[in-house]
């Protein structure tokens, strides 16, 4: 940007031009940016370039009709101990103009107990990984064991594959998940169609999407897990308004963490989000543990992640 001052001489006829100032954009310093191009929070000069329209059919969240759900039992069915199953499907997204592969975990006894419906957990992988990331960390083995001994309720877990790593303003995966993928899941599987029965979480870039989904579409999800979070540049200016829009009695549960030796951009991003939460008296859970920004750290904390997601179900 240039500021140009035009000065008229007193005796007229001569125009003098002076270049007084060359400005620059206010991008955040790039020091400490993650190697996979993850974005730190609060790039205040950038704003979203698209407006996601409201859902055609508003998500039910203020009222809830009870449906058959899991009740812990001293003598659970035999099939409870056989473990859940995995299946893969694709949902074509007209919003993204491409199919979205999904890895679905169905709980033990899903086929044998057709009268039961289940809460649903949406887990998003990190950049450089695939929809199998959570399974590779041992999520299925862990939750199967807990369900078998009655320490956890059975749940449906949906793990989408993200094909691009653009910001939400140019790759509206969040809109596609809410408007196209969730209706397919709740039409095809016995997934409870209520806000209280949907939670979302993610790792690294997947955490960026989890926060985007959980705050922008707060009517859809009741809890957010963001592990090693870099907030999207295009989301950062909207965070205060998104937080302020959520009624106090419907604020989602929020869990945040990062490794002690994580990249500075990740730690800075999460810390600035915590400031916004504390300014608004939002409740949240935060912890940090030894490690760095890698699979070893996330796998070491998998039990705590799952305990957060399953709490209250």
C-alpha cells in the first residue's frame, strides 16, 4: 500500500508527488511454524471468504426423545466380549465435488442387538496420516477391552479421510461433514440424532477441523477434543464471535493438550485459544505431557483422549 501526498504550490501550475510510506501486511511471524504448514492462531488480517449457509434441516439439540441406549450390566451379553467391527464406505460430497472415504467402527453386539442405538464420535486424522491413524494407535483394541468389561459404553466411531489440507474458506470439509456426511451416517446406522450424542475430535490438523466443527456448528456437537492444535488462520478472527454465540448452558465440553516439546506455533495457538476461553469463563480441560509433535506422543495419551470422549455416555 502506498500513501501519496499531493501538494499544490502557492504560485500554482506545479504538482509535487512524494512517496511517503510503504506499508506491509500484518501476517504473524513465521518463526516456529510446523513443518507440515500448520497455521498458528490469530492472523487478524485474514477473514473467511465464504459464508456457510444454515442447515436445511436444523439439528435437534434443545429437545431429546429418549431412545434405547446402553445400560451397564453385571452380566453383559456374550457378544459384548467379541469386539467391534470396522467397515469402509464412501459418501459423495456435492459441496466438495468428490467422494469422502469413511472408516466406521461399529460396537460389539451391533448386529445381535438391533433395538439399540448409539452415540457417535467423529475422529479426524492429522496431516500426513490417513483415516486409519486412530486405529493404528490402538483405539479399537482399547475401546473393545473397556466395553467388554463394562467400563465404557458402546459407541459408533466415524473416521473420515481428508484429501486436502487447505483452510476451511477454500476447502469446506466442515460444511460437507455436517450437511452431507452426518445425515448419511444417521440414516444408514443406528446413530442417535441428537447434539448430546455427537462429539468431535482430532489430532494436529485434524484438531483444527475439530475446533472449527465444534464451535462453528455448536448445535451439532456437544464436545470437542483438540490434540496438538493449530487454529486455522481463516478461523482465528471468528473465534470470539463463535464463542459468544453459544448459550451458556449449551457450551461444549472442550479438551486441549500438546506435548512439552511441541512446536512453538502449536503451543502458541493453543495458549491463545485458552486465553479466549478464560476471558469468557468457558470450562475446559488442558494438559501437557512429555513428547513432541508425533504419533508416539498421541499414542501415549490415547487413553486420556478416549476417557474424555466417552465421559457422560
